[in-house]
């Protein structure tokens, strides 16, 4: 197989399509290649797409890595009547094309191939699940954090006065209580809301998903609540107006069985006192 230019993003995998009498079936509705091209002679029989979810990729021997962001799964098949390609042919074409495209191979066995590429600052992952040649699956991820929507100080004050509570999605370093920079604007809005409402006192209540064990999640949720109190206090709000509470994984608001649900459960609630 001739080497591909690294900027081509595997634009053409060199594999001669076998002859068959019928026309290539169309791709399933809404399905298309996602930054990695298909082998010639295949169509997308099915796909799933999510703007934010996660996929667990094989990663080195006996290890896995979870990637969050845009997730796509494309199921490729040869048309009925086509001479099936060999499993080895599919595997070697993708290995050669990925390496030629500047991807780093992180895992490979007879059935699976995992690679990562960083392009224009974006981290991309692909996993090939080889089903024998006549069909194969590509799992694809473009890494990204959940998009932050900053709730304004007025929004917070309105919700606290009307409902007595508001849930905020403040991002922390994984397994830690360090507030990520992209969530500091939310802290600024909490400060502004409490400055403009001098009689407002709140309970700052941390919540986690169910990853890990209940004891460590309880401690982590409290540490995160305390981190928020400290950050708001540093903005000029008396610490005595706030109480830090941790609930761990005990108060989910969404299904912990999906990444989007776990992301909703990782939150900080402000409760009016």
C-alpha cells in the first residue's frame, strides 16, 4: 500500500473494490465517515452519534482509557454478493493508513486496533473492531469537555428566591477538588449574586456520580463544596454566609449508566438558608 500524506486524514485507503453485479447500497440515514475514511467497497449499514458522551478505548496491555467528547460508531459492511475481504486485509490496510496519517498506535491485537491523533489542537481517537473482513466497526471520538453554560448572577438570585435552590455544573480536576479554569466564571457569578443580595446565605452542596466507592465520593463531594466556598470567599463574600456539605453519590438527578447522566450528577447545588 502506498504511503498517504499526513494531511490527508486517511483520504483514500488503497483497496481495490471487488466486482459485484448490484449497486453499492446507500449509507444508513444520517451516517457518514468521521475523520477516518472507509475501505473501498464498504457502506455504512448503521451508526450512532452523540455530541457529548464517552467511549472506553483499549489502551496498551490490560488497560483502558475513557475519552469524552463527540462519539461516533460506524458499522461498515460489504454489499451482499461481494467476495468477502480477509480479516487480515482490513486490519493491515487500517494499520498502514493510520501510521501514514500521523496517528500513534496505542493498542493492537488480531481483532482490535486503537490509535490517537492530535490535529490542530484537537485530540482524536479511533478503534477498529474487525469482524472478519465482510464487516467491521469504527469507534471514533473527538475529545472535548462538556460545554459550559454560565448562569448569570441574576439567574442564580431568581432561582434561589423562587425555588430555594439551583444546580451548577462546576468542573473539577478528575478525582480532585481543584476547580478548573473554565468554571471560574461561574464562581464570579456566585460572588456577584451574593454581593447584590446581602441577606442571602447558602448551603453549598457537592454531589458526585457513582464512579469509585461511596466513601471516597462522599469525601470528594465535601472537598469540592469546600473549594467552592473558599473560592467565593476569596471573591469578597464572608465565609460565614456559606456552609459546605457533601452528599457523595447519594442524590443523583440522572442515570449514572450513561456519561451524560454522570455529568449531570457531578454538580454543586446552592440551597438558600
